[in-house]
C-alpha cells in the first residue's frame, strides 16, 4: 500500500538521500564483496492488531539483505514521515531493524505511515532505496483519533412496566464513523451485544428482561457504554436518559394450598391458596388451566366439594405469572384418593387470610363446610364464613362497619339476607334471601 507524501516531505527526503548517495559514492571497493540486495521488507506494531498503531505504540521496521553485508559507511538508514534519516538500531547478519514510538504531535497524522529505507554495498554499487510501496507485508496504519459518543437512545420512552421476556432496544450514535469500531456496555447488570448494520454509523443492542434480574421500581438509565476503534482508542463512558419503563423481573411463586393435593373430603371445604410475590391468584375447578385473565379470582378461600381438581396460577401487575399448580381432591368415603383426613389443613373455625398482594387481606371465621340452611336469625361460624365469601366475590354484605370486609359477623341479619339475594339473582335462583340447598349447591360449585 502507498500514501502520497506532501511536497515538503518529499523535498526533505530527496535532500537527505542525496547526502546518503554522496557518502555511498566514496565507499571503499572490495573485489571479494558481493552485491547487496533486498530479500524482504516488513513493518509491524506492538498493538493488539499488528497492522494498526495508536499513540504510544511502537512501530518496527525490518529489512533482510542478501548477497553480502553493507560496510560500516553504508549501513542502512531510514526516513520516517520525511523527518530525516536515522540509522538502524540493531542488526543480525543480514537483518536490520529500526523501531520508533508514535506520538500525538502534528508530525504523526492518521493513516498509513510513509517511510524510506536506503543502503549501499561495499562494492561501491549505487545506493538502493525502498519505500512503503516495496513492503512484502501490509504497512502499519496510525490512528490517534479518540472515538466519541453523540447519543444513546432507547425504545422504552413510554411509561409502563417490563415483565420477564420484554425487551429494550438501545441505539448508539458515534460522533464519527470509526474504522472497525466495537461497543461495550451493560444494562441492569446484564451484558449487551452491540452490532452495526450500517458500517458503524449506528450500533444497537437489545436488553431482554430475564427471570431473576434486578427489579427496578423507577426507570433505570443506561450508562458506562464505551466505543473502541480497531487501534484501541476508547471513548469516555456514554449514557442515555430517555428510559421511562420500570422492570419487574421476578415472577410469583407457584401457588400452594392449605389442603394438600390428594386429600379426601366430605361436604364442602374452604381451601386457602397462597402465591408469594403475586398480586392476584386465579383458579379453575373444571379441568381447564387458568391464566392471569381467565378463571375465578381468588379471595378468601376456594370452596371445594367432593371429587374436584383445583388449578391455580399466581399473577403480578406487570403480567408475570407463576407455573400452574394442580390440587386434586376426592370425596371422603367415595373410594377415591385414600389421602389424608378430610379435616387435614382445612380452614375450620379459624381465620382466613389471602396472601395475594393485590387483594386486601380478608380475615374472619369460616366453617369447614356449609352443612345447614341459613336465614335471618341464624348465628355461628358458618354465617361468618358465608359473609367472608360474599364480600370476597362481589356480593357485598356491608360497605363499612359490621358485615363489611374484615368485619364479618356471626349473625345472619338483613344485610346478609340482601347479599344472599344478590347472589341468588345472579345465578337464577329465586331471590328470597334464604341460604338453602339450591344456593349452597351453587356456591359450592364455584
């Protein structure tokens, strides 16, 4: 490869080598010496890429002469960048080496480094001069320009929450296109792979929310991004400022049930579902798998009667979901299951608390099953359990005070009767407000 030298540098080189020619002309003649000729001429740098050099790197020039060794008065000399001739610094037989350290001075400009090497033989032959065009390998390309970052933008400029599997695409625009540049930078503690599709005019990287990544309750901006050119010049760290989305990278835990799967039951039992990290739990009892938008919304307890399979899923507000849990139950004395006693881990005359974060905790007394008819004047734990269920499923007993969510009572009064009537009307049962066999069966089926 060759680079044009400036007129001024060429003049300096011509003058310098004129002096060399004069010295060689008066070199002693030996009848026994051989004509010296060039075998190879190479150059390299101590950069990670030996054909590139940045400020402070060392460039080495090496020529191998054959046919004889130059006399002391005709030792090879080198002229780099038209700054004058300098003797080689080391030699071994016919191999001659010169090294120089690059600087940030105006003499050193970006591009391939031009040079000339000259030598003469002891037979008095004419001085031989080679230039960078005579190299038997690639010349070294000098680069002292430090890359800059113009901007880093993202596609997360609208408010919202990113869940597991969602992405942010970042775009870096350099101040100028750099030869064979690369980009490095993290986001939310995760390595990013940066690439370019337009020869370095822009670089893009995609961050994908992974399960277990760090949650970000406020928008996290990208920072610490560096662009490096092929010679190793690196920019100062760049940052962005347009991310508005937060991150929820941790899905809810798989639901558990207060009544172990495989248990046998009689009548109707109230099962508490729990999913750590969830904002809501949904469940089904018809064999279909629930999702965060289908199935019954759990609150308080799930009524299970006889041989049934409950499938449950935990969900959070970002849209992350747990694995679906399955709990199979058999009717006590019905020949199935053979599991634990029907009272094992069943909510009975005890407090019921949901652990779904989006649903207010509901505490009240609940019976193991609704085994009797209930009407105005009735009292007991099963009345409180009924009020808990009605409040949790949208058939509000009272908006505040006794009978309201969290303040359920053990007395069946006019407010409870009105809530039961709403449930009956919603399920096509004559709205009389009495909790009888048909109403109990409808509730147990949910």
